[in-house]
C-alpha cells in the first residue's frame, strides 16, 4: 500500500504510534510519569491536562488527560485512574487509553519510603479512513479533485477493521524522603500492538517499551503553615527513552506561597528541542498552571514555524482543605511533595 503523503499525515501517525505523548508539565501528571506516585498525597487529587503541540501545523497533535488518585493509609496503598486521548492530524488518528493504577508503600525509616506501582488498562486506536488522501488521487492540474467538485477515487483497499483495542501493562518503583525523590518506570511491558497502519509493511508493529528515570530534591527557603504554602525551589531531571526516541528534561520548579513557576530545557538524542517556561497560581484546593515550549530545533526555522507547544493543567488537591490539613498536622510524618501540592 502507498504511503500517506498529504499534510504530513504519515509523520503524524507514525510518530504518535511509535511514541507516547510526554507532558512538559510532567510533575502535574505524576501517574503518567510513574505509577508508583499513586497515593503520595494524603487526600484525593483530581488533575486535568491539555497539550497542544505545534499549533501552526494543521491540527498536528492534541492530548487530553484526566486522573484521579486516592491514598488508603490503612492498606499502605494508593489507587488511581487515568483517562487519556491523543489525537493527530486533525483527529484522523486517535488513541484512547484508560487504566487503573495501584501503588504500595514500604516505609524503610521514619521518613524514608520505597513505593512500588503497577498500571493496567486498555488502548483503543482509531483511523478515520474516509479522510485519508493517497498518491493516486492527485491530479497535476486539479490536485485531489476531479475538476468537477468531486474527489478522485483511490485504488487503496479499505481495511476490514479501523479500530483496535488491546491491553496495556506498566510498572514503576520510587524512593523518596522529605528532601529527595528518585524513580524508574517501564511502560508497555506487554508491547501492545496498536498499529492500525499495517498497510505499510515498513511501520513497526507494537508500542516499544518506554523507560523513564526521574528525580529531584527540594530546598525549603521559608516554611509554610496552615494559612500559606512554603517557599521552595526544586531542581529536577527526567530521562525518557522509547524505541529510537529519547529526551532529557532538566530544570527547576519553584514555589512562592500561592505562586509557582519553573524553567526547563529539553534535549532529544539527536538535537536540542525546546525551552519550557511555566507560570501558575494556587488558591485553596485548586491549582492552575500554564506552560509554553519554545522550539529551538531546526523545526523553528521551517516556514511558519511550529508555534511551540501550549499546556494547561488544572488540579484539585483536597489535602489543602481545612479538614485534611488538621488530619495531616496530627500525623507523625508526612509524604507530601511540595511540587505536587
């Protein structure tokens, strides 16, 4: 079968099929980063995320995610639910994912913890065949049209199935203390095959393993209390490798009472990629953040540029409610991460 050429659709579909979407605000999507994060906050937390990558291209990538997590202290455990949709090429190719997450905590010392996490769910992929355009439909004079307002026919054969649903399993481990955390996760342990484009035999079938290593530490500049959050800085590092693709994110996250922000640099294995800037505000149990990825790779000099990448996160951490603040204050120790609160 012939490759799809128009509007870079092949680039979109192959890229999205071979790689997971990775949020620039990875600290606001901890369950996407590592299932061992499940339940690290004392109270329930709900997070919504939106990512719009390369908006100057024709509806290139859009990713939506929603997560819920809950700690169960009596079981030394945490539970979570992740729902994510990734759309490429103006939703010609879509991938929907839903999974449950379980994390178990082993306290090594009073404030030193080792956590294990597992994640299991399904991935559903869909291709809108009727919106694809192939080489044999193009005419030198009229383009894709037949000159009479219609579309040239194609000899490509419609696949029997344009949907695929397959299981997906992941796992992770993490160590943390009040000032330091480090973790490692492996996504797609069963190498799920969500490749709907087997029409091109050169495309790789199955999602390759996604390996993620992350870590960071916190420096408290001013302690907080029940009336105001602390002031702190948190240098952090993330490494991701999936198939031939890899990236390193390094930077710093900072909190100044109700305000927070950060600055990171992302480098892929082959070239510099982006500078990421974040601003955010926290009030009560709600936190909202906006980040922008400034493209610094060769794509930035392409006609029209990329438009960068926009991300918005909205989270509700009920650990900051008055009820849970009283309960947390009565505990002998806490598992709080300031950059997650």
